[in-house]
């Protein structure tokens, strides 16, 4: 049974989930970020069935998060290395790591993020690049962007967007 595709939705979260929303994908990206680039390395690390790993790797290559590179001609063997988009996913992995340590590790952290220079534990937070302020409510919130359609504008509370969403709903009937 084919699942619903989020790839054409206007929401950037939905579009991102289309690329990495399957749990194996995120774990494959985690391992690639740690230098595991070969099929057998990923399979051993994850304990994943070869057919599932093949599908996930193919999807991550198609999504532009991994690049397939041939490292042996005889026998033909490929490695899967992070693209720039894949490397840009690392802060998301670190945010998940910190969130998991905070909420789902009663025994304590099994993995931490450290400062490479000092070895001190890091405490990742999201900050606004322009102001340097930590992104927390109520100081920051999500809002419709310039490419938002009426539905999105309505979801984020714009009066004009709510009217446009109502019109779209009426015309769709």
C-alpha cells in the first residue's frame, strides 16, 4: 500500500519528512555523518535487511542527501557519502540527540555532543543567526512566508489568509 506523499505540500516540514521521515533514513544519515559510507557498514551498524537498506539508500540519493560513488570496479562496489544537503542535516540529528537525552534516557546520555577543541559537553540549542538569540516561544513563532498559499496563511492566522482559505474551500466544492 502506497503512503501519502508529502513532496508537493507547501509546508517545509512536510517536504522534509518526504525525504527523511522514515526512521531508517534518519539512522542511515546518522551513520553517514559518522563516516559509515559503505553498504556492509550500514547493514552491520543498523541490523537492517539488505532490501530495505537498498531502498532507503536509493531514496536518499534521489532526495539529494547522499551521493553514490564507485570505490571498486571488481567487484562493483559503491559508497554513499553525504551531499551538502545531507551535511546540513547534522544539526537536526544533534537536536534529536539532545531531545532524546532530555526526555527519553532515564539511565542517562549514551551519546553526547562535545566541543572538538576542549572536549567539553555541548548543549545544543537553536539560535537566530541574525540576532544570536535562542529560538524559544513566545519570543519567536512560525508565520506564513512569502510563498504561502491561502491555506497556509489561514493556518498561521493572517486575516487575508483566512479569507483566501475560505474562498479556496468554497471553490473546491
